[in-house]
């Protein structure tokens, strides 16, 4: 399968990504806490363009497991 930059960009537009700065105030913890959780494996974030991000789906799945 040959994915061009245009196809990848199109896919990224369809998937909502949240940065750590967006996630932190939603769940009431600091940016640094989220970084520690990523390091320990507690938060399933991925690097996208050099920055930690989570897809909307993975964020909501992770939040539902916390309850």
C-alpha cells in the first residue's frame, strides 16, 4: 500500500487528536502529570509530529476505564 502525503493528511483531518495541553484541564491534572503517566504507561498517548497526542477514541476509552 502506497500512502501519499495527501492521503495521510486527509486521514488526519478525519481523526480528532487532543494534545496534552487540551487534555490536562479536562481531567484536572497538570501537563507534567500527563507526561509522567505516558512515561509509566498509564496514559496511552502517541507522538504525532513530535508532540504527544491522543485520538478522541483512545481518550474516551481511557477515561471510561478510569471510572
